[in-house]
């Protein structure tokens, strides 16, 4: 799979640096010529390759870290966005609703890139803070790569690795259950979860780390002993190993989330906690 970062600002550079630290070769591009980005790419790492926008959009996976309002210029660079995996890091801060046509920023980007498989991530994380959270960022980027691979490939769910039965009002659809590369003691599990209005999970924990992103609707996430947090479409949260938590749909509409877990092999994926 070929990766490209479109956008050479603070967010794009911060994320590209984490790929470079893992030795992953990625392209970086902007509306500027490739040669103008050579010093930026060199400063980020040896595996960062400056490219023209027209070449970068040919990548299989694109991290879009551009200012809102420039998405149409990027869209024109590709003949077809059908099937391309796009991670949307754009942020609507400082952009008025009128400038977005009174639409959610995610909708604006989706309309500009018809046919792309788009997910939103990292847009609520300050790029300056990432330098102080290197381990967490590396883990999140690795998880993001796994998530992308899940949408791009068809991987069977091995027998014996199915999760425990969810509450009867919640529908869990598995996409991946696969051994973690380099660590056979753990497995990677990617699912979508549909929670109907009024649906909820009991307090529980997992034998590993979990990342949850809301695709549609809003979910109330609660860590035991802490104040609840309402997560809306486009929001994501990292749930460390062993965290006792629950999800509740207190809205009047169904909620759909994408969940990625890296958990211990041969252990129940979910452990109820009273």
C-alpha cells in the first residue's frame, strides 16, 4: 500500500514524522511544487518523499491535512476518487457555518471527494501536544493503519476468535480478527457497532487497548467513577487496557461506531464489571 500526506502544515508534518519514525515511506505534497517541499521532507525524516499533488493523489491511502476551503483544489488533482482511502484531518475551527453551506465539515469533504472511503481522525488533537505523547501517537497511527487495511482488504474471522455475545439490542459486525504482526500473543479486532436508541452496554473492560470512532449519531461514554462524555459523529476516543467503561445511546436515533481493539489472545474480549 502506498501512503501520501496532502498538507505540509503542522498537523501534516507531525503525523508524517510518526510514520518516518516507524520507517514507513510516505509521500508529502501540497499545492506547492514538489521541489519546494524538499527541505520540509528532509527535516521530517529520510523516508518522507516530496511529490507533486498530482502524483500524491495516486496513493492508495491519503491523509488529508489541508485547510478547509482548499479541498476543491485537491479534488481536481485526481481523475477519480473511487475506492481511495482518505483519512480526513481537516478542522473547521474558525470557519463559519455559512462558509460550509451550513453543512458539517465531514459532509463538505465527502462531497468534494466522491467515491472515496473516508474516515475522520486526529482533527481534535493539537499537533504541538503530539510531541509530548509520542508513544500514544505511534500507537494511534499503527491502529489507524490497521483500520485502513480492514476497509481495504477482506480478511476472514478465524474460528474461535469471535467476541462474547453483545447485549441483544446491540449489533456487532466483525471485519477483522487477525494475529498482531510481531506479537502472536495478541490479536487485532476491527468491528462496527450499531446501538439502537436507548441501547447500552453494562460496565465492562477489555484485555487490551481500544479505539472507538463515532460514524453516525452520538453516544454517551462513561468511565466508571468519572463524568460521562458525549461523543458525536467524527469524534474518537482511546480506551486504555483495563479501563472500566460503558456506552449508552441516550439520543433518539441509532448510533454507529467503528471499534478497533488490540487484545490478548485466547481471552474473552469483554469482561463485565459490576
